């Protein structure tokens, strides 16, 4: 038989009475119905504390705040810092972490409110710059029954500055001729300690200028800050970047900011560009149209070609003659796609790689007078202006010509390589377009005004119709040509053509020399002149003889790290064949005045040295060398050396690439560093 037993109905009630008694029966003061008061400790910071390490061992103090959010007095009876010193420096100077109770003694009572409602003390941290990781634990003991032991983990975050540059790249668009524009660049410190800016290096095109306050720098110059610019964390400073284009070409450059940001040991590079998509209009001929002597009453006509030389459409809105031009000049627009002179409402549009042609006419109405002083004809003149949307919004061409009753030959120079080349370019000079209206040109006579130190000559001779000419030295070469017809009539005017020679490498070094006893320094052949040699050495050089007797091998004639006649194309840097970071002695001259030329496209961040060795005088005696150092097309240094005797070695200059500086080497002999009897160990 199964019996079901029901529990008495008062069982639940009895349990409730018992539970209530447990809760309310423990009150103080003998009051069985009073809830017990308890303290409650809270700390700030709560569970962890991170110190940001400062440079220079500066002490950092962090406040520890204890509050009581309970109903009873909180008693702090123990505060302990657990830390093991990490370095001998701490044994000598004190632990990195230090507890500072600010004069308070324990235990400390923290009330629930009022003036005694909180307790503060400090934890100090002193940074030791030894790279060691440090952690500690702070332990607080109290009468908080729920949390009698409070632990706060302590660590250190290595503080560092972080440079951020806004904008990350600087672009200038459509800046016209004679215009100047600028942008503000902000340097922001996103790190945890002070950012210091030591230097700003400006590289690239000379059209850019960077300024800070009253100081500024352009291409291959630096802004040096002493003391450095200091930027606290979260703050910023600004510089001004200016673009004043020097020509229609695209301009690019870099700004390198040198700071104490440990992630940027070589600096922060900011790319700068200007006029990368500017419309480009090229006019041929470039500067002038010279009709020279033309027969009175006859039409002479020469073409003007308008070519799009850029990556954007060119719009020509006008072709006109400036006021004051001779009425003997006129235009023929019949071959333009517009069929007539363009204007703002009907512009001439030239697509990329396209061109358009019109003609300038000259019809002299009388014989031009002769200048009484020069004996030359006085020209009819005018100025043609082409209005357009390119860099140069108004491009002008000078027009000139003179009327004659009898025609004389006209000399015209053309240079196949153009009017701007690099050193060692062989120019092909042409007289083919010269003409004699009354017959033919039968004689030619060339002349040149060349840079100091250049001894080049016309090959095969200056009377050849189309000679060649080698531009070994950087600078300006001004060529002149006169022609004669079959009646020995000289050209009405001497033709003139200017060629500018500009190095295109990062470093270009020239050695020239003058030997007074060599009366024809331009001649060539064995022993035809003195032989000086250019030496360009890497800091690793040290395998030469000890000719200065200091007990250490000299750098000169090192078989690997001296770039000279015996080692013209060394392999110094990257093994990547696509990286052009090795120097080359591109011209070695053994029989005259030079030059010897050295080029380096991608230098390393080192200090190179330049020297001159007087290898053999070939009985011509003393010679005087000159060193020229070009950096990014600019002549940075020119030194004329001492009167050198055979077998002397002159240490001439240093090229400090990290700061883009070339400087002379100072020595004890009249300011020059010379070593005598320096016979070459390599023959």
C-alpha cells in the first residue's frame, strides 16, 4: 500500500522566519532588526596602472586615490609595493618604482564622507634608459570584507614621439609663369613624449622653397634648428612650402624631416610636385624669326609651328602683333584648322601630340638704313604674341628683317642635339639651312665662346660645313657662323646659337688643369700635354700605400674603393643591377687640360673624398688644377688648387651626401693638403 504524506502547511513559514532571523538578528547595539554597516574600498586607478617612460630619467608621479563608498569606516592597514630591481643602476640610484605615502602612517581610517572621505598617496617612476622591461604590483590591505586585498598591476610603456605629416604629399596644380603659390604643411606629434625637429632637408627642383619663420631653404639646402623645434604630444607646428615655377617643365622634389622619432632614423620624406598636368605649348622657332636681308617688294614667308608638348589639351585664344611692329610683317592663317586667327570665342584647340602651322610674312618696302657706328643694317622689328592656356599664357616671338636691293648670304645654325645637353655630348653642328639668294654658299667659318677650362675644338676644322664639337665641361657654349657666297660676299649677319651643358647626375665632378708651358693645350696624342688624374674615394678606401707616413694605408689607389683611371667603373654598393649607385669615371684625359669627368646617380649616405694626382708632366712642368662639384645640376663647389709638381697628390674636397654639402679640404701648405713624391703603385 502506497501512502502519500503531505508536509505540514507551516513548514514554509517556519523557514521564512528562520531566514529573517539570520538576516536581522545580527545587528549591532543589541538591535536584532538593524542591517550591519560595511566599508567598501574603491581605488583610482582600479586594476592597472601604466607609466609612459620619459627621456632623460625624469621622475613621473602618479596619484593613487582610495575612497570609501560603504557605510562604515574603511581601515587601510597595509600598502605594499612588490618590485625587484632590474639593473645595477637601480642599486646605486634607487629602484625605478618608489612608494610615497606623503607623510601618512598606517593604519589610516577612511570615512564615508567629508574631509576624511578619501586617502591619497603617490607611486613614483624614474626611467632608466637600459631597454629592460619593468613591472610591479601594488597591494592594498583593508577591512573591506568583500575585497580585503586589492592588487593593482603596474607596467611601463616605452614613450616615443611619432611624427605625422599633413598632407602626406604636397601637390601644386596649374601655377602659371611669374605666379607664386604656397601650402601649409603640419607636423603633428602623435606619440607620447616630445617630438624634436632638428633639420629639414629640401631636395629636387629649385622651384620649391620651405620656410619656418624667417628661415627658408630651397633645393639642396637645409633648415637647421638649434635648439630643435619641440612639439609636445598631441600638438603640432607648421611650415610653409612655396612653389614658384622656373619654367614650363614638371617640378618634383622632396622634403626630408629629421626628428627623434625612432621609427624614422633616416628622416620622413614628403614628396612635392608642381604642374604635373599643366598644358604645354611649344612654338618653333623658339625665340625669334629672323628674315635677315630680303629683296625689296618680294614676299618672304616662314612657318611658325604650334605643338602640344604636354598631357592636356592646349587652347590658343589669340595670335596677334604687338603695337609698334613694322607694317612690313603680316600673317597667313590659311593652314590652321580654324581657317582664321583664333580668338576667345573660337579658340584653336590642339590635342596631345598634335600641332598646327601658320606663317609670318615679311615684305620690305624699302632698303633699310645702315647703323653709322656698327656698319650693320637697322632691322624692321615686331613682336608676335600667342595667347594660350599653358604655363606661359602669352608666348612671344621677336620678328626682324631688313630690306636690300642686292641679296647677301644668310647664315643659319642648327644643332641636332638641341640647346641643352649633358657633359661629354658630341654636338652635330649644321649649316645646311644657310643660303645665298644670288647663288650658293661656298665657304663657312665657325667660332665658339666656351666655358673657362674647356679646350674643345671643331672636328675636323672650323671651316667645315657641318663639324662636330664635344662639350666636356658644364656651362654655356655660344656658337657663331659666317658664310660666303661664290662672289666672296659674307653673310649679312653672323648667326649665333647658345647651347647650355648641365649635368644630369646627383653628383658630377670635373677636373680641369692649366699647364702654362703647354702653349697648345687642345692638341691630342701621346705626351702632347700634362697628365693629371681625378680620384673619387669611398669611406671604405684604405688599401693604398702609406705615402703620408702615418702608419695607416692611404685611401688613394685602393684597388676597389678608389674610382680613378685604373678602376673607372667600380662596384661599391647594391648588388641589384637595376640600382645605379656606383660611380663612373666617364672621361680620362692623358694629354692636355682635361677635363676628367666623374658621375654618380644614386649616392650612399656617406662622405666621399676627391683628390688630384699629377701622374706625369711629360716635360711641361708645373700645372694648376681646378675641381668643380655639381649636385643635381647646381655648381656646389669650385676650387682652384696649388701649382702642382709631378707626382704630387692633392686631397681637394669632401662631398657629404647625408647633408648635401661639398667643402674644400684644408691643409698646412698654403691651405692645401699636399703629399709629395706620391708615385702611383699601379702603372
